[in-house]
């Protein structure tokens, strides 16, 4: 299962369509997403950073405190310019900027990580 | 405390962020059309681009109106709130359907006119309804109510979404939505639509407020009734 966490409904609809051939679950807030991880550990997480409530950074920190969640590959997809090196320690494998990314690149990387 | 970055206040940053989101989404949707072969999906995506751009344009137009409230462009006159609510429902019906949502209206007042500006009141109700659509589920409709109050009428729009945090509720009760709430009120919300609505309501000498329910929120505007008889 791919878990997608973004508080913008428009973006969730976009992911639903783009990743329609994958098993995905959509979340608008980090609390519900973390609770869901108790029941099923996702194979990949697409995470926005500027979220309401706990931010993406809080979710990343929280996940690091659980051994079973610490190694899940995470793609950060955000409109904020972020440095890859500062996020690597949280298990972030890729950073996509919402303003400049290409959907085919995102799709290709998702396929690559799920097949790895 | 208001945070400033190189002379740009936090409200401006919130507005810029709010408008950046639909622009980047429209770009992604347009690019994703290239990957799609199913004509129905392409048509759906094109509709989404149009809907996203229309919402962003409406927000920009409303922001321009906020900046021009003092220019004397918006006259106060007796208007029929039921008719305006019906106009909003009629315009938004397709968007609600598109998002698999429903909006219903229930008018419990005698048909009275209120003193307001038609365009501004329309924008207020439109913003309330969009907000409600965003937070209501497929099973729970958004509801527009018109009720009599002691000195006027109350138009409220109720949703069944997540509750607004208590701190934000208190702030709005005390000060109104006097600025875009960059702390974000609920998922996906900067409070910009409510800020716009509250400016319009203030201009019309109305009262803006909200009620927290256990299962959602109602945003309302109280307006004074017009003494002019309704011929409608």
C-alpha cells in the first residue's frame, strides 16, 4: 500500500488519478495516517510538509521513534524548497517540488521503489 | 505576534501560498493529460483544471474587492437573501456534484429583505459553501439555513467536517477573522476565504460568527432586515 498524506483535497484527487493502478490510501492529516500505520505498514509514503496540525517534519520525527516505521521509504512532495541532505536522516528518499516536478518522473520513481 | 519576512507580512505570505497551490496543481493536471489515453479521464482532468482555475480566479477577484471596499463601489440596498442563496446553490450545484457532494437549503424565516450589497453577500455565502463542501463527506450534505433573529436574519452554512480548534474558535469569537489565519484552521485551510467573508460582512455592518458542533462547524452572517417591503 502507498500512503499519501496531503491536506489539500485537490492534490489528493490528483494523486488518486495519477496512481490509479496502485493500491493507495489518502490522508488529510498526519494523526490519522500514523494511526493507520499501526494496522498496516505502507510500502511507500508520499508526504507533504506544510500540513495542518502536525507538520510533515513532525510526522517524520514520530516515525523515526518507531523501529517498524523508521525504514519506510518516503517521498516528500511539497511546494517548499527543501534540502535533500537534511531530510535523509528521516528516511526521505526523494524530494519533489510541486511547482516544478513532472508527473512521469514521480510515477517512474514510485514504480522503481515498489519493485525494489 | 505578526511575523515579517523582508517587509512582507504573514498575511501576504499566506495569500501567496494559497494562490500558489492552485497554480502548481493546474500545472500538474495539465502535464498529467499527456500520460492519459482514456478520453473520459482526459475530459475529467480538463474539467478539474477549469474548476481549479475558476476557484483561484474567484479568490483573486474577492481579494481585489477587499482592497477596494473603501472606494464606494459597493452600494448597500435591500436584497433578498433567499434569492442570493438560491443563486449560489445553482452556481455551485455542478461543482458539488463533480466532487460527489450535496448542498441543501432550508429557509425558516419569513421572506424578508436585508440591507446588504448583492455581490458581497453572494461572495460571503459562496465562500461559506465552498468551505463546507471541502469539509463535508459524501454522506453528509452541506446545509444552508436562513433563520430569523431578534433584529434581522441569520444565514448560516453548516458542514459535518472536523471541528475547528478551540484556540481558533476563541480568536474568531473575540476578534473576528481579522487576518488570514496562517496557522491553518483545518486541513487544507489557511482561513483566507473566511478572512475575505469577514471583511465583506464588516463592510455590510453585519456580524460574522461560527458555531462549533460536535460533528462540524456552522459559519454564519447576521444582517439587519430592510424596512422596505418585499414585492417579491
